[in-house]
C-alpha cells in the first residue's frame, strides 16, 4: 500500500511516518524521512513530535512522489548495505542484494588454500560490492573488477575509494578483455531471460539497468560465455564462482563440467535457492 503524498499542513514526524509509503514489513517511509532530514531511524522515534522545516518537508515530499512510481529505495537514498558495508548506488548499477552475499561466501571458502597474494577477477562488477568485499575481507588479495558499463565502473571506483579497498582496481571490459590469468574469478552476470524482464517487479523492470539484467533468450547467454572463456584466464587449481538465477544451477553446472571444470558445487542463498555454481580448473 502506498500512502498519500505529504501536504504542507503535515507538520511533524509522527504525522509524516503515518502518511508515508509502506510495503509489507519494510518501513520505507521511515527510511525516506530519515534520509530527507539527515537523521537516523532511532532519532525519528526520539523526536517524533519535532516540526519539519519547509525545505525538509519538500525533500520528503519529492522522495515519496518518486517512490510512488516504484523507484527503488536504494536509489532514492543513494546507498545499500552489503556484507556489513554501505555501498553507494544509483541507476547506473544494480541494487546489491543479500542473495549475492552467498557468492562472496563461496569465493572466500573455496580459496582458503590459495596464497595470500592471490589474483582475483570480478566480472560484471556493477557497484563493485563483490570485488570490494573480497578486497576488504582479505586485504592481501589483488582484485580487479570489470564491467562493460563505464558508468558502473565509475560507481565501483568511488565505492572502493570510500571504503578503503586500496587493493581493488576497476576497468571497463566486456568480461575478461585482454586480462591475464587469475586464482579466482567471480561473476554476478545478467541472468534474466530477455522476454521476462518486463514481468519483473516494477522496481526492477522500470529502473534497474537492463544491461545488467538481460541474459539473452534463456537467461544463460552470459553465463555460457563466462564458463567457456574462464578456462583461458584461470591458473591451475583456480576457482570460478558465478551467481545464477532461480532454476539455472543445474544447467550452469553442466556448462562448467563441459568446459572441463572439476569439483563442481552448487550453493544456496538465504532463501535456500541454489544461487552459486562454482568449480575448480584443473589446468
């Protein structure tokens, strides 16, 4: 349910929270109101009878109007938490999701045996959330993130600088480009079938970059390219780990097997959906 847009006579925080948009248990209105006035949600509770200045009310009204069109909250407030860190995001990149944290978990678990100075390549890096998280979790790694979108690379570079991921660099490439070999390759590629994108939630279909969603006619075109090309970019014993869509894990695992990968595993996300397919390149 979407609340009405606040009017000039709606004066204090308690009224505004009641009028603002709420979706299920997601207290969107409180998040937007806190952002509009530069406060935390805890401060909203403490100061719920505080009157708003005209400029604060105007900012909040604008956010509510934009949310009524289903623009993602992460774009409205300009950030999203991922793996315990806050990443800046905008319409140039996908909104980081908890599902993708499973990709980080798999990557870290399957590379414990590698040297501390391992080289890592994160494909389709978007906001840089995976690359930067790996770089911060293991500061001795050398991490490169690539994306075909220059806008996404700009977002990732800014996030790396702000979050202190000095061992992560980013470059505009279509997947591997002319890069060399790595001990770990991760990817959260586009995996939505192109004829299914418009049927997604409006927050996604209308606002998130189609380039980062469109996985071809069956959703597997980019996944297939990565599986085929990764063998030329992995050291012996190197690991490839990819996020996949619902129901795609079996076919993605078959692609890795056909490419020559061994020790192929399928890992589930927080919703118990098979979300990450990984394998070892025997060399």
